[in-house]
């Protein structure tokens, strides 16, 4: 995925910076040291660019509507999630 600036790319590749990206949800966030809490980021902290829309709600909607998976964190249902939903493939295929 293309990110908005070199600074965000550097931060995403630096394990000492608590800034991350979830490709499956297209979500940027700042996490805590314990990683128990995340804070979603809507604008790039370095260049100010508005970041792409988070797709977690759409992700859950499609899993439930197309695959009848209403709790993707459930141990049994997790096994039913198609491989494409573990990456950004699902939203790229759908032009989101």
C-alpha cells in the first residue's frame, strides 16, 4: 500500500514507534506499550494528510452478509474466514 509520506513509512517500519497500520481494516493507529489499547488516527501526524477511511465496519458487514460469520473472533468462526480477509486483498478486490 502507498502511504501518504516518507515519515509515515519510516514510523511504520520502526519498532520503537507505537504507530501501526492494519491492512485488513485499512486502519492507522497509535498503540500503547502494552498494546491493550489503540487510538485510531484520522490524519497523518507528520504531513497532515487525511488518511483513508477505516474499513472495519465494512469488513464485519461483508463477513456476516456473504459468509454468515457474525463473530470473527470466535475460535470456530475464525477458521471460516476466507484467506483474503486476513490482508488488504478483500477491499482491493471490491474497489474500496
